[in-house]
């Protein structure tokens, strides 16, 4: 899988939309650290959860 994100990108987790909009903090291998507006910082395994990039 190719991760198509850079730090600063805005994303949502389609399976948990109540988390709100998140901002990508860092990407290390398959792990994407995102700071979501409603639940704070989450480390996402991009092999399991596909984030959607949004344009704001």
C-alpha cells in the first residue's frame, strides 16, 4: 500500500466519522499518527484502516 499523506494533511476515518477531522502529524512505515479534533491523537495502522484525505 502506498501512503498518500504528508504531515499537515487533513483526513477523516470513514469507519469512525465521529472522530472528526484529523491532521496528520507523522508517518513511520505503515503507522500514521493523526491528531483528531474529537478524540485527540491516534496512531493508525494504514494496513488495517484506510484514511480519507480531505480538502479544506
